């Protein structure tokens, strides 16, 4: 059976938002806004929070301030690119009139563009920052302009833009991660990620994966925190919930079938776990995908 104590290991005092505290379902392929438009409403302070199903890219063009990503603080030094994966706790303290862009992408849209298991997806699941080269700034500026328009093919263009942005961001962050790649800890992380792919439906616990890697559970958790900023248990549940969302979105399986397919013996318990992890019950998640605006997301993904 699935461990009911697995998964959200972060403090329960940290709020989980769809988008900066907004409770509405995501209305589009992605969302674009300027730092001024959003942060100025909050006195340039975005308090600590996380997004369960939303991946965010920040491009800080001028100004500055301070960011905290999963407990790690750093100065904002424009031009700067910041990658904030779904589930990662973060906050920002911007200097007034800081200029930049924020592009928010539902996890399902991101995975439709780049997959969920290859090295590109793995790279993007790590929070990181890098200098924002002119090409990166231009790309996110183009995506923002496309989002604001209504030209024919808008959804397809945005989906293509997400895929291209994912590649460019992963490449920009590569030098940061290259420094860690040769380390023994990174080798353990790669093996852990491969083991998750092989065993997530069996609901292995952190101790099971640690045994597979011949290290202690504490050591494994320390490695994932250091390398990705995310707890080992959270990575395990994230993969399980991605599979559940994929089955709900792209198959006609009943919720109970999805539960069994993802290794749950009790569909009611699956519903509780899914609701806690994703913010809404599986049936509501599927209904949301069947709404007109979600249909546009699906169409753009298919194209």
C-alpha cells in the first residue's frame, strides 16, 4: 500500500497556490505577465508559496532584489533567468520598478512539449538560475507578445514556444549542473531517478530506493535536497501524480481504474492522495480538462 505519510514534506504553513494566491483553474496554454504588473500589487514582495502543478520561468531584465528558492537565498542580478519547477517553495523581494517577465506553464503542457522522463525534463525539475542571454530575453518577449494576441494558431505557437523555451532554459542552466555532474552524489541521483521510473507504480518508499542504491535513506534524502532542492519522498510522489494526471487527461479510464493502474488498492485513498497533491479531486481535474478553454490546451498540445 501507498505510504500515507509520503509526499508533502514541506511545512504545512507554506501556502500552495495556483498562481500567486489565485484559486481559479488555469485558463490557457500558459500565462505571461510582467514583474511590474504582478509584484507592484504586493508592494514588490511575493511571499513564500509554491505551485503544485505550475512551472515558472522568471526573466529579470533590470532592477534587482532578493529571491529565496527552497530555502536558498540569492541576489537578483539582471539580466537573470530563474527556473522554478512545480512544487518548489519560493519567494521574491523585488526592488521597486524591477523589469522582467514571468511565464507560468501547467505541468501537463510542459510535459506534452518535452516529455516527462528524458534528460531535458530531469534538468528542468531542478531549480536554478543563470545569466539571461539576449536570445533568452528575446524568446520570452516573443512568447509574451504571442500570449497577449489572438492571431490564428495562437495555441500552437504558444505550445511550440514552451518547448523551445524549455530547451533554451535547460541549456542555459547546463553549466551550473555540469559542475555537479561528475560528483558521486549526482550519480546516485541519476540512478534514483531511473529507479523511480521502474518502480513508482509499486509505491516503493524512500527506504526501498535507498536499499536499491546501497545507501541510507538519510543519505538519499540529503542528495536529492542538495541536487534538486526537493525531498526524495516528494520526487517519488511527483512522478506518481504525473502518471495519474496523464491517465486522467489522455485515457477514458474510470477514476478507480486510474487508481489501480497507479498501484493503489483503494480508489478512495487514491482520491485523497490526489486531492492533497494536486489541489482538486481526480474527477474534478478531468472535468476541468473537458471545459472549452482546456480543450484549446489539448488541441494545441496535439498540434
